[in-house]
C-alpha cells in the first residue's frame, strides 16, 4: 500500500541491503532460491513460455519487447543444411552502458543467483542447453562475482548435467566485452560475442533464426531474467497485477543526477516521475528543470511534464520512452545546451561508424552544439539540427541513430529559449558561464 | 611471443566457445593486462595463435577502447565525464587530477607512471562522480578523496606494488 498499489511487492530487490545477500546460501535460505527452477523443470517448456507471456513481462534492456513473445520466436527443432540438429543459445545482455543506467550492476553484485536461476528457467523454456553472459569489459569485479556465483551453482547441481534429476543439462559461460557502448545493441553484442567488431547486423534474419555463432539465439537483459523466478514461483497473475494493463511487474529505476538520495529503486509503474524523484529524496541544489526518464537516449521532459506515469505506454505517449530505467534529474542550475552536448559528444564517440547517417550525423550534431556553446551558432543551426535528425532516425541498421536524436531534438524543442539566448549573446561566455573542462578536450576520450 | 600463462588461460576456455575467433577478445584482454598495451607484434602473435588473418585482429583492436594501441601509464586514471557524473562535479575532478599529475586528459606522465583519461558512462551513476583506476571502481568521489587516492597510487607504484587490481585472482578472464 506504500505506493498506492496494493499488489506491489519487491520482486528483485527485497534483500539487497542485507549482509551476504549475494551468496547462494542466503538465496536458498531467505529467498526461496532455485525453488522456481524446480517447479519450472516439472513444467513443459511451452507452459513456461505461456506463464511468462501472461505475466506481461517486457524486456528491461530498453526496447520493452514482450519477453514471452520473444521466447516463442525460437524455432522448436532447428536443423542445418544436412538435417543435423543445431544448438540454440540464450544470451544475457549485461553490457550496461546507457548513461544514467546502473540497475544491472546492482543485480550482479547483490543478487546474482536470481539472474542465474532466471536464465536456467529461460533455457528450459526455449530448449537451449547453453547460455552466454556478455558483460561489459569494465566490470572486472562484477564479472568475478558472477563467475563465483556460477561456480557455486554448478557445485550445488543447479547448473551442469541432469539438473535436479530432470534430465535437463545447462551450461553458463561468461564473456567480456572491451569497451563499446554499441555492444548493448543485441546484434552488435552477438558479433562481439563471436570475437568480432561490435557492429549491429541487418535484420532480418533476426537472432531467433541466425544469432550467436550462426545459431538460433535469444538475447534478454539482466533484469528481465531476474524477474523470471518470481513469475514462475508466485504465478503470472500476481506479477501481472502489480503492473499496468500491458506491462507487468515492477521496474528498477536508477535515479541519478540532482537528487538527494540517488540509487536504484524497485517501484511499481503507477508512480509519476515526480513521485519517483520524491522517493529518491527530492531535487537537490535547486528547482527541478528537466528529467531524462529512461537513459540518455530517451527524449527529455520539462519539469511541467513530469506528472507522467513511469510505465512503458504512458512514457511513450508523452513522446519519450521508459528505456533502460535510468532517470536523470537536472535542476535549474543546469544549462540544457551544455547538458545535451555532454550526451552528444558521447554519441559521437560511440557511433560504430557503419552507417554514414549515424557516423556523420552524430559528429555534425556534436559539432553544431559545440559551435553554439563557443558563440558561433546561428538561428539557422537550430533548423539544421532538426534536419540532420530527420535524416538519421529510422534510416540506419540499428536504433543508435534514433537514440542520438532523442536528446538533440527534445532539447531544442523544449528549451528553445535557452538556445536562442546563447546564440544571441554569443555562447557560454555571453550568458556568464564557464566552459566545462571535459567539453574542452575533444579527442581525450577513451 | 605470447607467454605460456596466456596460452594456458586461452586453452583452458577454448572448449566453451564454438569458434576460434571467439577467443580473440579474451586473448587480447590477457595481452593488454600482461603488457599494458597491445602492440603490432602482439597482434601478430594473437593472429598466429588463433589461426586468424591479422586483419581480423586489427579490426577488433581498432574498435574497442579497452585495447590500448600505445603504452599506458602503470596507473590508468579514468574519470567518467558523462551526464550523471558531469552533473555531480566530474569537471572538478578532471581539473584536480590534471593539476596534481601535471598532464591533460589523454596524456601520460613523462615517467610513464600515470595516464589520465576521460571515459564514458561506467554504470555507476547512482554513486557519481565515479572513476576507474586500472580495474577498480572508485565512487562518490570528492576532490579530497581523489587526491588521497592519487597519493596512495603514487606511493604504491613507487614501491613497485600492483595498483588498482584488488579483485584479481590471476589474469583478466573471470
């Protein structure tokens, strides 16, 4: 009842503040650990898929695609050209790198077994015997913690041959990236997992047909897998009821920026963004100015728009997206042109460079914002920004180009007066601000 | 020449992956870790060891930012300057470290001990501002705590100790 949602309870994070919560022992004793796996292994794969479908679980990586449906796209008995059966792979996307997003890191360090259990259940559901966990390269500690959890699960018989006497075999292998934001895109991730450049693939074929190593594959986010044990254990109805009509369960929101208590909060989706900010201790250092509700790629909202609910559909209706749950809060000391440039130079650096619209577009956008900051901008630039964005979104192999236009377009549209002032008064100096040192050093980024 | 240790690590995980090329990222991680960068020579060794054309190796080393194509300082100070860290004073940290080390971001000190870089989002936005020193995360930084860390690193590196690899067992691959 705490959040005016009688069905709400914490699905993933009830115990993340307790000592030892990351251990197998704790998971078994206090969190009904691996009981859902036991139950799932007695169900038929199709029944597990059905349960997840009915729960309205949607992908927590950013796109919000219904998970059960994604699983059902996996072919039942794939064979190669000679009629021999092909293996199927399950892949966990732990390449968390969307600016403002840090929820998966919490799962990795505090409740890794929940994710492992979710993956084994998913493996059973799509009849796969092998899963890969693709972890961003910077997570040295996190990868080792996950490997320890996997080792413990093997020793206890939850991974390996004939799990819990069911006849089902399952292996989990960790793979590490090497510092590329684009590898969070699922087909770029698959290329990277094959030891190649992390460049997104043209679709079709979709990963369910041709995925990792040419085999049918299914890629899901860390949080998505971590929700699965609850759904199987408590039943789809309980999970679905917590959410809205079209998206079940809870969401992990990482609230950061100008708030008093930044952190990951597991919340029901019937809260407004303003309420979420209150949960995170309220705005610090000034009045609320703007919020990016779903990681850097989500178009920003003005303070006046923050009454919007945080479920997928409400945010989409408000012209933005739920994305990866990274809520970035900015107070009124922030200059939007500067803040947006911070994001655009990130995109400029991270574009994989395959498609010219994105490679050139992200570069041009960053340069134009910089020119405005430096005092060389004109009113025509603002129209030109919109034009460049129009030539990027929807024109490329993956959604990266669309993501770049999120902050670029929304900032100009919603905070036009700030751009006008900066252009009129001759850049940052003209409006009495100093240039950010991190904006000066173009090329110093790695 | 690849060290026996690296060869053993890679041979140890070979059966986990369906292709030889999949071993390229792990192999380059180990080379980076052992040598501090990935030289042209190492790329040839990697290509030979995995029986891949050299071009496949260079495609990969030129794509990922964690593979350094020139020697780095023993202590790689990587400060996140993306949005949440930027909102919480990452700029101050960059100037502070830059002043302390006497180099700009993107540079290495003349004695080869420190490299200062700005990095993109480390997924530690809730504990911003954040940075990495070699493999270790440091979060909720202030100028004071940053200076203390840098002093500690300096004395450790002068004493010949390994810096910023506190979660390590052996090698990189978990």
